[in-house]
C-alpha cells in the first residue's frame, strides 16, 4: 500500500475510533450545562421532597433525578446539606416611580412623596426569581415603569395594575375620576403577559364621605376592571364602620381575589377573647386568598402568632418591599419569621412558589418541572439564636433562620455571594485577573459559566 494511502487510512481509522468508540473513551459535549448535586429538593408542584439532583440545559430544567453522573454536566455545584427549590415568587413588591412625579423633591411638584420603588434585582438575595409589582403604577404610568424597570430587570417582573391611573404616591389616589375602569382594562389587554391583576389601595381611610368619595368606590371599580379583564384583584384595605372587613372578604371579594396585609393591626383577625375570627374560614371557603404583604406597617406578631397557633396561615408569603423598609426586610426574613413560629419549611416553600403562581394564574412558574424555565433557589436553614421584629418594633426570638445561598434565573447563576458555584482562586485560569482586553467580558471571569 502506498505511503500516502496508508497515512490516509490511518487518520480515517483514528477518527472513526474517536467518534464511535464506547461511551467514556472519547471527548463528548456535556449533556447538561449545570448540575446541582446532592441537595434536598422541595418542589411542591411535583410533590418532591427528598434528596435529588437538578440538571439544567439551555436555560430549562432538564432533569430532576437521583444520582445524575457529574460527567454529564459542564458545571457541577455541590449543594449537599442545602435545599433546592423553585425560584421563589414575591407577589407584593414595589418598583419604579409610580405616581410620584419625577420632580417630587422640588417645591413646585404636585406631590412630594419619595417614590416607592426599589431595584427589582434586590429580590435575588432571597432566592426570588419572580416579583409582582403591587400597583405602584396605574394605566397612566405603567409604560414608564415597563421601560424603566421591567424591561431591564434580571428577575422576572410582573404587575398588578393600580385602579388609579396615576398609580401610588402621586397625590391622586383619592381622586375617584382617576379610577378609570375602561383605561385600566385596556392597559391589561395590551400587556396580558405582564399585568396579572388589579390593585386597590390607600383609599379614603378617615375623612368624611361626600358625593364623590363613597365607601366602596375604589373596591367596586377595581373589581369591575378585574371582571372585564379576567384577572384577580388585590385589596390593600382600611375598614370603617360602613365599610367593614367582613363585607370585603364575605361579600365584595370574588373567588381568587387576594387580601394582602392580612396581619395588619386594622383587621379583626382575632376576636376580643383571642379566638380566631370565623370569617377567615368562611372567606376561604368562598375562594378568597390571604397574602402576608409584610410591609412597614402591616405585620404584627400579636395577630400572626395567635392566628398560626389556631391553624391560620396565609396562602402566600410576600414582602411589600419598598423604599421605607428594604434595609430591614426581605423575602428570606419573612419566611424565617414563619419558620421560627414553627411552620415546616416545605409548607413555606409551597406558599412561596406554587401557591403564588396559582394566585396570579401563572402555573408555568414556581416549579422544577422538566422543560420549564430554570428558575431555582438554593436555600440554607441555619440553627442558632435569632431575633425578628414586627412593624411595631417588637421582637420575637427564634432558633432558625433561612438564607439564600444561590439564585439561578433562566439557567444563569445571578446570585452566589459565598462562591458556592465558583472555582477556588488558586485554580482559576490565569487570564481572569490580568486580561489584555476587556472586549470579551468572559475573559475577566474565573470560569465560563454565565452569571449576567
């Protein structure tokens, strides 16, 4: 055989051996991009509560199984001893300016309130991958909020649209003409993938009624918009003698509507003798949903702890985070308070994932189902001595705390402050520190896994 033919045959044979040799004897592209190995998976949507591995490929959940080989993944993260859950959902959060004028700080501004909104991506520090703005913007101000925050956030941002067209903190929340049902419905129909409900809040809490300001004006108009658009209404409500809490949850609220701030001091959650008010159970039987909405003035241990001891737990956990409380509150803090009361972690995960997903009619969220977007929280339960505060600055001591160790959004590791997924610096590639050009931002990182 001529030498050239021998060489050609040899190269062909070597190539065939490389391509078709038994598995494990040749270089193969990883089957998965990311593998979370050895964690305790809690996925209430799929009734999973055990040690499993979670694999991600192309931004989607690819497998939730026991003992997935580490050789199958390009990036392996050891999460032994930690909890792996669907990305948490916070359905009461505030972003953007809302109704606050852009010149709110000037003497000539219509209103002088500080805008409520905080950065959406702060939520990732608690393992939250989806937030729902709770009515900061209305039909008049929503487009600005969308351009300013929603379109630029790394977390998924949805919204309840305020029945007041101007939104919150703009000085127009008591103007009934601003409660334009037609305009509200049109905006919801324009953005059905983002706007998941209607919000009413802060209406006429103390002043005497007059021909314009009737007791149920804001509630009735919010419900009318919700009915026309086919979405739930979230109520931030202040009861009065002729506008009672019982009437709200037993007569006005429809099945699927949400009462937020359930443990606020203005609600008769407990009877004078300390017993749980039976109207809560009646309302639940009607399909009314109860949400925490912690906030800066809506969570009191004197309501929450006795209610829990008598079997009442809100359907969904949420923060009501805004500029007035974000330095001392987070979703992890809210969950930790209820965990310290004695509620099992798997129950709290359910009330932070599949429950809120159902409440906003988004069953594609809050799950680790194969094929769904890979939104994942890695949580740790710490044991020790911890103190928690309510909105009256009273303390409750507890022996457990929940923190987020890592947050994955659509397959990207976006929050990992302790380096759980990162290479040790001594083993990092040399160019991550001293790269000649910043044209390729990946060269400035210690590994190639996407984190932005």
